[in-house]
């Protein structure tokens, strides 16, 4: 299950503590790139989305920093 943590100043973290497609994502990194692209597309051009933690690189979770272009 994921959660959202507000960092303030137009920034928050989108945290995924469990990856339901971890086995598939291990075999195909395109799935993770697609997830990031979807977040960016849905949130729009005025928002920056950056993956800061990634399960497939050894992190305990996937986390994305989301911020408005103005921050």
C-alpha cells in the first residue's frame, strides 16, 4: 500500500512500500520507467516527478518526490 507525505513548499513524497509487480519489474525495467512516465503524464507539465528510492536498486521501497514547477 502506498502513502503520501507532505514535505511543504509545494512538495510531497509518494511512497510505495510494496511492489505488486516486483518479480515482473525485475525482469523488465520498462515497467518501472512506464510507472514514472504515467505519474508525470497524470500530474502534468507544471509538476516535477523524480524517483528517489527504487526497490530494484536495493532500496526498501519506491519513493517519488513530487513538486510544483514553482518550488
